[in-house]
C-alpha cells in the first residue's frame, strides 16, 4: 500500500487549523498532525525524522502564544532551524502577513516552497500548492507572486543615487537642500535639476502621489529602512 503524505500544521489559532484540515480533506487522504507552537513543530519534525518523517510543513510566521522561554520565536525561526539542521521537508507558509518587505525577506532568505495567504487558503489553493511542493517546485499565491515580481523590478531600477535620495528625503523637506547631500561615486554633488528628475522618475516607478508617499512606498518595498 502506498504511504500517505504526512503533513504537519503549525498555527496558534485553532479556527485556522480547523479550516486547513477541512480544506485538506477535500484535497486528498493525508496523514495530518497539528501543533500550536514553533517549538512543538520542530520537536515533532525531529522526533519523526528517521522513523516516520513528515513530507510537508505548513506554518504561520507569527505565533501570539510564544513565551519568553520558547526556543523558537515564530515561524521564521522554525524555518531557519529546519534549514540549519538540513531536514528534508517541504515548507509552506500559510499566513496573514502581506507586507512586501517581510514577504520578500522570508522568500529571499528562507526559501519556502510555498507562500499562501490565509484569506486564499481554500481546498483549490492548498491542493495546487501541495502538488507543486511534492514535485519539487515552488508556489506563491497570486498576490504574493505579484509583490515579489514588483519588488524585484523596482530593485533592478534602483541605483545608488536613487537610494541616497530616498534616505535623505525625510530629513530634508526642501528639495533644494538635497543638492549638497546627494553625491556621485566620485564625491561630487548632484545638480538640483538631476535630483528633481530622479524624484519624478521614482514617483512614477513607485506610483507615488508625492514625495511623502514615495518614502512610505520605498519603506514598504524594503528599499530603505
């Protein structure tokens, strides 16, 4: 008899877990275990690693029930621990976090096999994600895919001058003051007209209404802190 795909779900909200379980029942016949902390998830993975390993982990990023004595502070730390221990398991994120910078950092640094939003986590979405993960492919829900594509596109368009301007804007309300602050690679100052042109292009690229909106969008995209 073919072994069932073993799935571990880690989330601190029981209603979310129940929703995922209901969707999984529509998708197929899986062997599913649930836990509500990152520590419990890692312990379950380690305990079953050699005897009856899990094939897929679905985890949230944030756990409100994390205590001060917890070893792993949330889903990101859980994924890091799995990667550091070279555990062979497919990792899917199921979360409500849509902030572009956080999404980008999770995908870029932790390389999960799937990133699904809780608002989209129905049987169709889960089934598609699971099939992709088991085939060794990656699946990001449409909204997340769009965010990553836009973040990468903006990053390519950014140069040192653009980043300097975005970082300096909050401290210099008058654009004219930037003329002595923004420097070329050789240390010479950028002319005011060039700064104004660059700002206009940045507002277009980031679809910003004004310079204040421009800075906020640059922060959201993780271009500046």
